[in-house]
């Protein structure tokens, strides 16, 4: 199989044949392909030399003028919609719209995206996330953190891998790029005193039971907002996490299969939930037919789901009034884990992981700094078991 060249006007065009499957008949047919615009015949022949090995190997991919952003938004995301969770779909969409489409890489044809293009995107985003920004003021230009850049890299890599599988491109350029290393940050947690200070400040808040439940169980925001009374057993002091509320106030399965779990509740939290349910029943009686009963444990005064964003803002208001300078709603989760792991005696790591719906190894990576004495404790425990009332050597040795 050989190609040919022909001069057309002032430029040269390269020609070659490819074997394709006819979509109607299913038969193998031979079709001619071409690429023009070469300044010299040698350049056209060089292009043929690059194309023919892929044609013979059956790996040739027809170049496309579709841009990366257009492919991601109109082909890729709709194509994988049924294979990922709605929260993941929304997160991918946000990354594409915010960090791919507005930047130069979004306008590059999908088949021409190179590792260098991807590295340039990361370099630009490290300086400032605003497309085309040329400010020198660090208060205006805030580059993205390494972890955010890694999230962008994950999306690009997944997209281009699917593009290879769908025979849209020949290679995954993201695998040849150089994303920044993940930064290891310690989980931010409050001290027990700060947590008591916060809970005292929200004691008379309408959602005081939610804040206490978050603090004592480490449940995620979506899990709290998706909780239903039918999965809460106050008589036995347990609840079952079976779903979560999504960003658009719809409901879906928990973050992972491990997140589907049963959590034991302490008596104080059970009492707080009983009082919350009594208040909710009064609200239902006042609202009458207007009340939208969805069996939600935490909702507004007429039964509608709470806004995740509004809950986060409310948390910050309470935190400020409580006199605690730092912390997000997720800090309550970190604090629950921290207090459990540093208790006397400490709660076993696998038990804490089960309550949080995480893998033990994930918790170990996040909270390992909280256990500085674990190794010495293990040494003392083993030594005590071996040496108690029995020296290792005797006087005659």
C-alpha cells in the first residue's frame, strides 16, 4: 500500500487509501483520503510516511476539526452520562465549562491536542484561573491549587482515553503530560473545646439536631440532607445511610457502596433528634395541606429539601458567632474522626472508617499525624506481653 502526491495550484496534496467498514453493508471498502496545503512535495511525502504505518496496522484515525471543548461537552459527557453518578457528571461539567472551554486548549481540534498543550494549560492555571489574565497583582491573580489541577487532569485523561476507545484520536495526550504532584494537607479539625463552643452557640437553632448529628457521626452534608425518618430508629439509637441529596436538590445513592452504612447514635443525639421531630410535627400541623411530606429528617418549614449552599452559609454564620475563626461544614466530619482516634482509649481505625463510610487506608492517609505515639504504644504492648515476670536471660547465660 503506497500513497501519492499531486500539485494543486501552489501547494501539494498527499493521497492515500484506507480500508473501512461500510456502515450499511458491513463490508470492507477501500476509500481514498487526502491532506493538502503542503508547501513542497517532500513535506507531502513525509506526511504519507507518517500515515501509512497506522493505515497498515489498522490504527489510523481520521483527523477531525471538532474542538476539544466541543467534543467534551457535546459528545463525551452525554456519552458517559449513564456510567457515572449525577454528582460526578456535574463535577466534570463544571471543570470543562470553567477550565477547558474558556482557555486556548478548548479551541484546539481534538485530534491535535498535544502533551505540550495540556502542560501549558496547567502552567497557566497555576498562575491564574481567569482566561487570558495578565494581572500581576497576587490579590487578583489566584492560581489553582495542585489538587484542583489534578482533578482537571483526571477529567482530561478520562475524556481522552474514551476518545481513543471511540476511535476519535490515536493517543491519550494527557498520559504524556506532566500534572502537578498532589499536595498532602492535614485534615483541619477543631478541638473538643471548640466543638462544644459551636454546639452551645447553635443549641436553640432550628437545625440544632443537624449540627449535633454532623458532629457526632461525621456524616457528609449530602447524607444529612438526604436522611429520611424511615431509616432512623430512635428506640434502638441507630440510623441507616441509604442515599444523599445532590447539588440540584434531587436524591441519589451515597458516594460509594461503603457509604451505605448503619451508624450508632449516642443518647444525647437521640434526644436531640426526638425534639427535632416534635418541632417538625408542629410545623407540619401549622402548614396543613401546604406541607410537602417527603419524610425528610431535615427540611424547611413546609417540607421542602434544604439548599446545600444555604446550609453551608448558615454554618459559617454560626461558626463566626461562636467565635471560631476557621472551619468549614466538612470540619465537623474531620473533628468527629479526630476526637474518636485520639480518645482514651482510642476508637480503632477500622471502626471510625466504618462510621464515616470510608476505607481504613483513606483515613490512615488523612489522619496518620494524629497517631504519633501508636508505634511506641505497640512496642510497649508487645514488650509487656513478652517480658512480664520473665526476663529474657538468666544469670548463667
